[in-house]
C-alpha cells in the first residue's frame, strides 16, 4: 500500500476518533501550494488544525516528535490562509497532533504548539 493510502487510512481513523469526542469535521487534506493540513475540525467554537502521524514501531519515536518547527510553521501558514479564506479569523484556534502507533493506539496532543508572534 502506498504512503498516501496508508496516511489516508490513519487520518480517517483520527477524524472518527475526534468526532466521537464531539468534534465536527470541517475539512480533510486542506492543501495550498505552501503546505497541507490533515484535518480541520470544530470543537465547540474552536477551530482545530490537526496533524496526524503514524509510527509503526518504538524505534521511530512518537508522532509528536516528528512535528518540528518547520512543519509547525508550514501548518500555521496554511491555517492562517484557511481562516482568512473562510472569514474565520476572529475564531479561537488550536493546533493538535494525533499520533497513532503500530497497534492502532491513538494519543491526542491537544494544543501541541502555538502561533508565535512574527
């Protein structure tokens, strides 16, 4: 199975898991030239931008360890575009990471990172 299909399967699992927790799916794989956000959810009045990471084994580290500063900056840039495009700039937002391990266990890192002032 190719990487995109595998990623899609885990993104779907993460979306369903978040929906069971009461979130509403707004968008999957929102993409612009400078990057992509796996899931955009709504948790009450909060817009949640979610990066989904799969790690097949312990030797690969946890998913949140693989969302470094450059990846965060890319996600933030795409999130700002999304908020502007849909007139949601006044809404509170947060950035979460969902890590799924080889056993299918989901770990949710709420507020995994924040927008820093430029």
